[in-house]
């Protein structure tokens, strides 16, 4: 069904708003997926906080014009499924990777993070990016490591003194036992 000009403008504006909030994008070819499978994919996308939309390539080009995702224009050919990561850079890649494992018809065309166009084979690397809470945990561990090492080092000085005194005490105790026998 053909869209009227007003409908096309609404679609472009909706996608443009989502693109401005997106941290990463994934383009996929959805040919071969049934309507039921697409419904499952859309439901999973809503659960994971991923914006998912089938959009005409010309409308996507207009929506991404002037944004970091403009690099995706070269990959826009054929039927296109646009997945945008809203909260975490790897969420859209994880969604499509997980779905493609069970549905071979879904084929990733390209990815974009931070204005850089990545080939489809980078999907596994992007999907492996840590989630926000995992990244914060890693950052906290990295920040805490020097302080913890300093505390262990400072604690080692009195501990070494205590071990030395204990060794001297044991040595004197052994000398007394040897003199008594």
C-alpha cells in the first residue's frame, strides 16, 4: 500500500527522533521471515528496549541525514529492517544475533556505532559489548584496583614485622629447648 506524503513525513520524523536518541544501529534483511516470526521479533525488541521498524530505504536516508548514522546509506538496498539501540550500544546487535540463531532467514547487512560503519561480520563483537551495569562494574573494579593494592602494600609492612618477630620468638624458643635437653 502506497503511503501519502503526510504519512511519509510522519514516518521520517518518527525515525529521525529515534535516530537522534540511538547509540547504535543495525540493518538487516528480513526476507523469508513469516509474519508470526516478525511479531515475535517485535515483541522481543520491545522487551529489550530496541526500536525496530521496517522502513523504506528512501525514508531511512532522509531520517538519518545529518546524523551519526548517515554512514548506513551505502548499506540501504533491498528490504530493510532498522534496529536502533536506545539504552546500550550492543542491545540491537544482541537482539538480532539471538534471533538470527533460530531464524536463518534474518541476515544482518551492516552496523553503525558512533558514526562508524561496520560490516555484518562485526555483529558478534558488538553483541559482546558489556551491558551498562556490567560496564559500570568493570569501571568500578578498575578504579578500585590501585587503592586496594596500596592498602595491601601498606598492610604488608606491619605484617612483615609481625612475622619477623614471630620467627625470632620461635628461634629463641628452639634455643631454650635445645639448652634444656
